[in-house]
């Protein structure tokens, strides 16, 4: 397998943590978004969508989305399980992963990409240049705050987001919570359950890669 990573971006970090939690050692190549390497012809020959992460499986299949990469690795390397054991758990993991992506990752990206001069005419990842829409920044910040409230509400009654064990959903939410620093957002001091959850994950070896 070959993994195409970016050390500074949240989505590749999610895949990187999943790989580390599985205890796998995969050939890795870092693609610098800061240098625009994802838009170069060499990388677009691998992934025409010009996004990372990318996992090339042993049979040459290209997987470009975190959920696809996770599903493949979970099936190929089921232990430790990171996507649930029972039907109910599997459903909860995918539900909370989607919540983390849609209500956490997307608003943070919306606020960042529509405000930071680095992303001028690059407001959406991929091969097409889209102009920034400044009006979306306020909405992104508001939605991010609501995401932090949602996490706290859930974690007040559950050690982890989806099940009683650490899963893909926790990886996704953790990475987005950490990445929220780019829009100057941190876990509120009063969100004690979220702070404890974050500290626990931060201490895991996978959070250090």
C-alpha cells in the first residue's frame, strides 16, 4: 500500500491516526498543500481530484475519501475494531462520523477558506478554483461554536462519541477540534467533558503521528 499524506491538513491526519491505531506501517509520501503540490501534474496523475489523503491498495485501487480508506483498512485489518462490532455500533460510528464531518469539519473549513488570503480563489478543495464568499465566515464560526456545544452535550453522558470504545468518530471529531485553532477557536473552559475526552485522545500514540 501507498499513502499520500499532508502533515498540515486535517483530513490526511484523520487517515494517519486510523492507520496508526491499526498498528500498520504503510509507505507514505507527503504532499505539501502549502506549496500547491496537490495541484501539480505529478500528483493529479495519481488523483485527478487533487485532494489528499489517498490510499493505493495492494491491488492498485485508489481510495480518496477518509470513509473509504477507513472501511478498507477495517475490513483488511479488523483488529482493533474502530468502526463498531454490532450492527447498532456500526450505525452509531458512521452517524457520529458524519456529524463530525458535516457539523464540525465543514464549518471550520468554511470559515478558514473564505477568510484566509492563502485560499483566495481556492475556497473549495479540488481542481476547480472557486472565489471566496466572505459572508460564509460568520456562518462557519457560528456553526463551529454549535458543534462544540453538541460535543459537550454528548460527552456529558458518554465517554466516547459513538460507542463505549474509541472509534473512527472520535478520530474525526478530535482532529477537527484541534484544527479549529486556525479560526482561533478552542474548547470552551466550561466544557469539562470535552476537555477530558480531548486530553485522553491527545495522550494516545496515534495523536502524535
